[in-house]
C-alpha cells in the first residue's frame, strides 16, 4: 500500500533522510521509532506529498506522490506533528472545512462528520471551539480530520505526544481500532508505544533505517546481545572462522568488504566484552586489525530517550548496555 524506494531528502547541506526504503502492506500498522532529528517527520511529509523528495520514489496505493499527487493525497490522511490550529472554529465547523478541502461530496459531509466524531470520541465537544479544548481532545480532532475523507492510508506523526497517561491509552486504543481498515504509519520516540500499537517497527536514526522487526524481535535483540564492528585486512573466510571461535561470540556476519578489507558485525553474548579477545585473534593470526568498536549506531541514545520518556509500562528497556543489531 505504501512503497518507499531509495528516499533521500536534503535541506541545503542537511541530509535529513538518506536512502530509505521500506514497504507497508495493506492493513498493517508500522511504527517509526527514533530520536529527535532522526528524519521521521521528513519521511512522513514526503509520503503525504507536503515535501518533494531529493531522490527516490514514494507510491501510495500505487500512485506516485510526485507524479500523481492528487490521487495519492485523496487516499492519505495526515496527522501532522503540529496540527494546524483554527482556535475560533468549532469542531464541527473545522471538520466541515477540512472535508470540503479534501473533496468530500457536499451531501456526504454531514454523515462523514458524524462517523469520524463517533470514531474519535469527540461527539460531546463538536460545538466547542477548538482553542478551548484540552490537548487530548484537540489530538482526537486532529485524528478526526485525518479520517474525514475515509483514506486508505493514515500517517500519524507522534499521535500521543504531549498527552497525559489516560489520553495516551485512549489514543492508542483508537489507533488499534483503526488498524485493519486503514494502513497506518505512526512515529514515536517511545518503545512501549510501538509495542502497544504496531505490528512492525523501523528504527530510524540520523536519516537511516538502523533496525527493523516486530516490537518483540526488537526488544529481544535489544536485550539479547552486544554488537561489535571489526574491520581487518586478511582472508575473509579464515578471519570469519577464527572470530567465530572466540569465546562469548554468538554470530559473525560480514558487513562490508573492499579489496582485502572486511568489516564484520560480531554479536556477542550479553555482558561479554569480547573486544580484547577479537583483537588478539586477529593480531595473533598476523592479519591487520584496522578498527574495532562497539556498534556506533548510537541506539543507546535512542533508548535512553525511550526509557526517560516511558510512562513505566511496557517492556523493560532500562538496560542501555545493549544495542539493536543492524538491518
Ligand atoms: N524544513 C526544514 N529545513 C531545514 N532542515 C530541516 C527541515 N525539516 C527538517 N529539517 C532537518 O532534518 C532533520 C530531520 O528532521 P525531522 O523533523 O524529520 O526529524 P524527526 O525524526 O521528526 O525529529 P523529532 O523527533 O524531533 O520530531 C533534522 O536535522 C532537521 O533539523
Ligand atoms: Mg518529527
């Protein structure tokens, strides 16, 4: 339903999104997880047609968002990070206004407003001014406007940001209720958020996808092992075989190879610092060790944020010593 291929977005010298590719199947709920500045909003704004890509292609329901923007937009509902505010409009006036912009036929507008108000639980505030609503209700109105034209695809940028715990739970329930009938992409900083609402997660950092999987897989990987990147010069197969024999090493995967240089991703058992042994294995075999580091994805940073913003529910990610593996 959504296809993103080789998406790159630059703002002048800033590389906001770098060669990102993924697909979202019909009815799926996909979560974007990443720290501030990761590129979540930028990716979403390209999918919704509000920004044009520097490189790459995005298709929504088969329509290219650059070549056929109207067809793509007709099928997309968008809850932006900072929803446009019309504080003087009542909820019903605002929804009618958005419905007209989105091309909902005039005779259907009333019914659509009733349906989305019901779905997003705003029926008791429809005649109130938006500026006088609580943050939680304003967010629900934001969701209601995203749904007004009954789009197949919903793009929700941090739908629970700034809400109180009760409102967060209600909004998550609402999103889960929309899954199946709609294909949903949502963004968040918070791991428990994705485990509560999403079937699949892309971890995005510095404009790149650094990990993907189900919330369970990610949690498991986070807690399961530590990752070391080792670059050495020598015979690839022999080096790999030797590294695999180092005590505490679970898995060695080649990541990059150029000339006789190879970078391996080494997964070690949790709590084992295998770096010294890896170095010894390479040097004693008279190969050339060029670089050795714990996976520099700074996912610790991501998860530091995750855990500090957590409300205390969901899986325990308080152990920041481990790192998610690379895609
Ligand atoms: N309109 C713009 N002009 C220039 N730079 C931009 C613009 N929009 C985003 N950026 C830059 O692109 C990068 C990615 O920003 P983006 O808003 O996509 O991140 P994000 O993952 O949504 O972060 P947050 O969690 O803070 O919302 C950042 O470095 C940001 O400063
Ligand atoms: Mg953002």
